[in-house]
C-alpha cells in the first residue's frame, strides 16, 4: 500500500470512528478534497493535522503516517521528533487557513493502527495489567495505558519516548511541551482510535509528565 493510500484508510477510520475528532487536514491537495494545513519557516511537515475535543477545548495533533509493510519505513517515522524540535524552537509554524494553530500533540500512525499496532509482523500481545513491571501494571489498572499492547509496537514507542527525553534535555525545556506518542486502537477491546502518548499534565496539583491513553 502506498503512503497516500494509507492516508485515505486512516482518514476513513478516524472520520467514522473518532468520536472526538472535529477535523482532519492533509499536508497537500488530496483526492478526497479534504481541507489542508500549511506551514511557514522550516517547511518539513507531517502528513495530517487532527483537531479533536479534549476537556471541552479543541487540540491539534500532528501525525506522521507510514505504510506498515516495511519495518524500515515505520522506524523512519521517528523523524516526527525533527518536526517536534522545529516546532518547539519556533522554526516551523502551522496554519489552518490564515489562522496559526498550536500543536498540542505529535504522533505516528500506520494502516495497522486500526488493529492496535504499527508493524505488519507484530503478533505477540503482552498484558500490561499483569506485568512484572509494577509501574506499568499500575498505569494499566488506572487506564493510563491500554491493558494489552503488541510487543514490537510497545518497544518502538518506549524507544521513541527515550529519544524524546534526550531531545528534551538537549533543548533544555521540560514543561508545557506537546505530547508525543502513537495512534492505535485498543487491543482486544475495540476498533476506536486512541492516542497513546507521553503528556505534560499541567492540571495536576504537582504538574509532571505521564502516560495517557486518550480516545480520539
């Protein structure tokens, strides 16, 4: 499947199953005639901007899309961190129409996101709720991460978070940054789209970074 075909598959899934989604914007003119977004500054940009409702506000999620067939392509989606860095440093600005928007989240998706994973060859389900890692187990019990994850996708995401933490140290900013994660369905549960992400939880009494599993 070509990348533009993956975009159409994901657009249809997000549009029909995303209960909180208010808009999906492509980075270029497209066969569906959907609205687009533009950038200024460093003109390297992800494939989608998704507008969705969270806590009664519209937030924006920038998404890098790759076909699942090639593991190399999926791993190459790690360039989302380049878009992230360019954005937080003010090198790239995002617009819908003539209005500049704030990017609240950056994420990665493939057509296999619909099945709860990114890679094609990723069949081992692991249980977070019975994990020997007590922190992971607690987060699953609190529904901050899914009860089940696919192993390769889970490893990919934790590696992405590790590289993102190094980026955060390098730019020397630790708060009020966009979240970073992946779009997947809830394995063994439903086919709805979720954002599994690492977010700055500024509404807590003691603001901190933490994992979240938000329904889109």
